[in-house]
C-alpha cells in the first residue's frame, strides 16, 4: 500500500511520519504554502514521546492532485470544517479502487464527503471511511517535530458502503491494530466525543481565554460544575443512539476504552488522564474547539435529533452561545441536513449509511 496524507497539522505530520517510519510510501499535501516549504526544508519528520523515530516522506507538496494520483489510501487529516473543501478539490480525480479515510470524521463527516464529491462530478465513488477520533494525542512542537502524548487503545472505524469497514480494518491490521469495524457510520459519527469535551469547557471559560490567561485545559479548565454540564449534553447525545438502536459510548466509558482510565465521574476521568497533562487552553475563542466542534459536531447532532423528534436544549444552548460570542450562524454554516445529503426524512439517512 501507498498513502497520501492530506493535511500537515499536528495529526497530519504525526500520521505521515508514523506511516513512513513503518516503511510505507507516503506523500503529504497541505494548502499552507509556508508550512509545506518549511517541511520540505526540514526534510524529515521526527516523532517523540509515545512514538520515537524519524523518517522522510516521498513527496511534500501543495498540489492535491499530485499526492492522490495512483495512491491506494488517502488519509484526510484536517480539521473537520475543511472536509468539504478537500472533497471538492479531489472529486474529479478519485478512483473507485481507492479508500478515503477521514481521521476523524467528526459528526457526519463521511456523509458530507460523499454528498460533496457526488455534487462535484465524481464518477468513480471510492470507499469512504471515518474514524471516531484521531488515534494519536499529539502536538507539533515545531515544524517536522511532533510530540505524541498518547495513543488510544481502540479506535472505531466505519465506512460507506458499510460492509467495507471490515476490509479496511484487515488492511490496517499491522499498522493500526486499534481499528475496530463498526456496523455503519452512525456508530462513529454519533460517538464524536470531541463535540462533548471541547465546546463546553471552552465556552464556560470564555472570560479566561479572552483575557489571555494561561491554564491547562483539562486539569484546570474543567471543574465539577462544568463536568456536570458535559454529562447532561452527553445524555442528549446518548438519547439519539437509543432512538436509532445504536449502542453509543458515554464519555466515561470512552475514557476507559481508549486510555484505560477507571473513574467514577467525567470530572475525575478528564482531569486525571495522563495523556491530557500539559495541554493548554486555546488563546482565543476562534479555536477549533469551537470553529470545528460546533459546526461539525453539535450542529449535525441537533439536526439528527430533530429528525427523531428529540429535544436537545443543552446542546442547542451551546450552539447559540457560540453563535453569539463569535458572531456566526453555525446552524446555517455547519453540517445541516442538506450538507449531509439528507433532506428531512429518517429513511434517507438510513439508506445512505447502508
């Protein structure tokens, strides 16, 4: 197998470097010309922490066509709000025998990606898969040098068509043995825990963030009260799974599955997780914890809930708070049902995910 990694941020550099260290042919693309130039000059990607080593890539470029041409597996490792743009750019060049993996898809990623490439003239629909989350907890300390603070013990992955997920897992058994095939993309999309863990503490610490206070996001930014709000939002998400017959994972359960954290509360689990130690809160509200997780996490969640007739007052309140603070309309800009390729019928959703 050979790989294209689209995106050269924290996760993109980490995954590209890791795959290359294992001996695979890897090409990397990012639209940020200055970042790509710096990576080209650096010549290698170095990983430290939970993964140690360094490797060079076969190609580093801003040309997306060049990296996906004759490539078996396309790893999209961008923020979720860039998925639509990526889909638009690569739609004409995709081949049916390729596999696209969104790392991660967030909520509705594979659905939006499929709908977008069809709209933009893709004649050869590839397998489109999405992971529940990014496998690595990592931060680029400088260009080409990534600190890996944690590796999740298990990572759910699903695909469209749904039966292809097992084949993807088999392909990756020697690369990412953590991959676990799920019945369909509802299991990965509705288990987007970042949408629970990121917006609530960020918005409830808005004053500290805007006044440029430096604090650890998890150990200092999450109090027992904030954890209580996250738990209520999580309960609204779990109610969607119950209505659809999808066995979803709670935040507390995920902390055990992914990190081995045994705790009695969300507060205890998130503030004591060693993989989160040292992760600082964002310096601005214009952070992916809002600009990604609200439009690509909370908005599609509420829209799917609406299809089921489920009221989600806590989740909706945080969408409106983000809209007010950032002067946005994430209900319109985010992953609404139209962008997921679904109009207003549950039957449409169930048909697409099959």
